[in-house]
């Protein structure tokens, strides 16, 4: 991990190891500190934020640690088990996968995976990761090249809380799905806290909001109480409607998530849980 990050960032392995350990002990601090040095208001979209995304390498460290976190690993396993219910290999588009670990996991489950991310250090890391892992995963960096209605599944994890227009983004994601296709999404809109300065305050109103997805022609098809993730299905196709038992955990959690519109600090214990669930990099045999 350290050598791959060093190749992309230009930093020495020793520096990378120190920064990874600091991020493990203090999740979110790498990005928050770099954002503070860069300057500009937190939680607001603008030129300062676009400039920060283009100049920082902090997300390499945050995402490397997050992808080994027990919470993220549990979500990844849940998604693959849910996808396995189809009984077939699926055409999957992973949007905003960053370092590419979601794509690699799905490819190992024999799904036909396409990676999409905007050009940058994350995309460069993912390219090296796929090459070294021996998987031929198509990589797209231009949204205009993503074919419409061509995928059985679209995944989009921890992206929507960063974008200035989530409804437009969801409509775009739905346009990539075939009729009856599934969108797996996680979006902690409520986590507008000091450790996450790039989460937009304007998006807190979408916390606990299923209308965001219904307006894009998607209906609830399942998910976890934590909304890590929820599953939406595009109309059409031969897939039968999902039963109430599959959607009940998500619906029961709506009142809990609605409180995120009023107070982000009510969710600060979630940050502590994230820290507790972080894993180190000292075990070379453990898998991301």
C-alpha cells in the first residue's frame, strides 16, 4: 500500500507509512488539515473546493485507511451477497470508486466491472492497483463515454454528499442502468463535521430522503438500517418487486436519519465508531 501511494504521490515510503498511521489513529484529519492549509470555507461548494480537489493528495490516505475499515468492508460484503442473489455475473459500473478497491472486490467475484472516476491521483492509483492485481478492469474518466442503459448494477459510495446537485447526480446514475437495474448507494449527508470539510452543508436536507431517488425513477429495493448501503431499482425489466421485508430496515431508519437535517453533531459518535473500526497495515496477508 505504502509503495503504491508513494509512486503516485511522489512521497517516500517512510513518509507514507507515517501518514497512513496518523490517518488510522485520527480518521479524517489528513484531509481536514490539508483543507485548512489550503484555505476557504468548510462545507461549501465553490472554486476553493474545486482547487482543493485538484491539488491535494490527502484523499489517498483517507481512502486507503477507509477501505480497510471494518465498516466499509462489511458494506462491501453485504453488497456482493445481495448481488449474488441474481445468480449470474453482472455488468457493474462503479462511480467514484477512488482507489479502485470496490471494483477489485467485485471483479474477484467474477462480475464484469467498469471503473469511473475523474482524472487525478485516485485514478492513477487505481490503474496501478488493477495492473498489479492482474485484473483487466475498464477505466473511464470522461462521463460522456459512459454508455447509457448498459449496466445491471451501478454502485456509488460516499460521493453524493460531496456534489453540489445530488438530484442531478442521481438522475445521471439512473440513466446508466438497464430497466430493472439496481443502484447501490451510501451517502452520509448528515456528516457535516470538522473531520469532513468537503461534505456540503447544503446537502443535509437530503438526509433520510427517499424522494431524491424516486424523482429519478427509482424505487426502494432494500438496504441496511444504517443506510450503508441502500438499494434502489429502476423501473422496467423482468425483476419482480422487492418484498417489504427487504425494504423495512431502511424505512424504519428514516426518522433517525431525518435528525441529520437538524443537527450533524448528533451523529458524531459515528466518527468515533469509524476510528474504532480502523485497521492497521502491519499484516501483509490481510486483504483490503
